[in-house]
C-alpha cells in the first residue's frame, strides 16, 4: 500500500532522512519509534508530501507521489493525518470541523455529510458534542474529533504523529482505544508514537528510527523482546 525506496530528505545542509526503505501493506499497523530529532515526523510527512522529497521514491496505492505529474490532492484524499496538536478550526463547531473537507472536496451533499459526521462522532464517543466548539473540549476529546474529521474523507491509510503526546495522562487511553478500534477494523495505519504499550499490543510491525535511518524493524515481540541493535537497546532502556 505504501512503498518507500531510498527516501532522502534534507532541509538545506541538514540531511534528516538518509536512506529510508519501507513497505507498508494493506491493513497493517506499523508503529514508528525513535529518539527526538531522528526524523520520524519528517518520514510521516513525506508519505503525503507535506514535505518536498529530496531523493528516492514514495509510492502510495500504486501512485508515485514523487512524480511531478501526480495530483497530490487526489492522493491526500486517501491518506488521513492526525497530528499531536489537533489542528481543529477554532471558530467552527465539532460538526462543522468534521463535515468541512467532505463538503469542500467531495461532492457530498450537506445532509449526507452531516449524517456521516454524526456516525463518526458516535464512533469516537462524542455524539453529544457535535455543536460544541473546540475550546469547550478536553484534549482527548479534541483529538477524537480530529480522528473523526480525518475518517470523514474515507481514507485508505491513516497517519498518526504522536497523537497522544500533548494529552494529559488520563486522556491518553481514550484516544488509544479509538485507534485500537480502527486497527481492529482493518485500517492501514502508520503511527509515530512514544506509547510502547500501544506499539507492542497493536502494532503488526515496529520500525526503530535513529539518525535518519530505520535501524531496526521487526514484529513487536521480537523488537522489544529480542532487540538486535545496540542503539535500539539503548533507546528502549530509556523509555521502557
Ligand atoms: P520528535 O520526536 O521530537 O518529534 P522527530 O523524530 O519527529 O522528533 P523530525 O521532526 O522529523 O524529528 O525532525 C528531524 C530533524 O529535522 C530535526 O533535526 C529537526 O530540527 C529537522 N527539521 C524538521 N523540520 C524542519 C524544517 N521544516 N526545517 C528545518 N529543519 C527541520
Ligand atoms: Mg516528531
């Protein structure tokens, strides 16, 4: 579903991604872990071309997004993204936040978009908040709205960049639960996370990044239980 070949990304003289190779299959949940500054967010942002790619190839759903002829907006319709900082529109209600993109981008009519948004809000446990504004919600609730908003476009792939890192500890669980449900339903997911418990329990595969490379990748039981590389061991000893 996603193929990354020899991906390189520099910001000026700073080489952030040096040679990333990865294959993410349909319905797979791949968790990306690694120290701060190792390039995790940059990697994720390259998958829907939020960053200009310096070298290599990223193929999403059979389309090479590095090809200048590719309509990236069409690709992005299939790739939902959830960030650490929710990025909800503050002057729009929860319902408006969720219906905005389908109304704008897809030829969905208002009623259809509303029905679907209410279903998605129910799915993330927020059916009673549809008329609230983001400022009236807790962090965990905001993040669940952000997930519902991404799902409203019927994405084939969901990218999560540390979706729980900005949350108070008591709200982490409710967001992880929503993500677990999505994984169970077979959503293809790439999740950058500091939640090792989630990576271990929900991830089909874990990638450990350091210094712009994927240093080690494996199924969670092996990556955590039979760690191969010194750098991975040293990172895990600090976070576990
Ligand atoms: P964290 O765990 O702290 O989120 P990360 O693994 O996601 O870290 P990135 O955000 O991908 O790391 O950043 C990798 C490197 O690229 C860092 O040195 C960062 O300063 C640099 N970087 C990221 N975005 C830019 C940018 N727009 N311009 C210049 N440098 C950038
Ligand atoms: Mg990051």
